[in-house]
């Protein structure tokens, strides 16, 4: 919803609030946002724990979307 910048001052709360309302997580690289898609509940839990933190995402990129295979802190 917000894209690269958040509407709320607390970026982590903003991210988690949007996801709870149906938005998907995004990976922000510089000024570019990549939509993260996964059907795995385990990966969704990992993304939730890493909201607003540095992460390494592995997957297939198509345009601005990443089909997430794995995610790690850092």
C-alpha cells in the first residue's frame, strides 16, 4: 500500500498493519519495491519476524515480483 515510504511513523507497525489487512510483504532495495509472493505459512512467519529488518530473499524474479523460495535475516 505505502510502497517505499510508510504512512505511519513506526515503519514496522505500518508494515505489519498493512499485511494484516491483506497487503503482501515487499523487499525494498534502494528506491525499488519488490512484491514478495509465497503460499508457505513458514515463509510468511519468517517475513513477519523480519519486517523492517535486513533480509536476504531467494526466489524467482519476474518484473517487480519475487516468488520467494527462502528468506534469512541479514
